[in-house]
């Protein structure tokens, strides 16, 4: 499968009354993995002492 893009997600578990209400943020898709990794590392530093989990995700043929 070809990779269409890379994205960064922040997720804060147990912040809502049920999982679907938990706080989350998505930074958008990046075509270049190195660009996405730079943003990912920045978010990891910014939110290292918080409730947020930061993840780098890839989109394969319309799925991620």
C-alpha cells in the first residue's frame, strides 16, 4: 500500500464523561514524513508534562 500522508494526533484520555467525549486534536496531513516528524517532536516537547498523548499516524490509501 502506498502512504498518502502523515498526521499528528493529540489525545487526552478520561477527560470526558465517556471515551467519545475525550479531548482530542488533529494537526492535519503532511505529505512529507520529515515535516510531520518535526511537528510531532514539537508537540511531544510542548505536551510532555500534560495529560496529552501524542501520536504520529500514517494514512494508507485513504485509511489511517
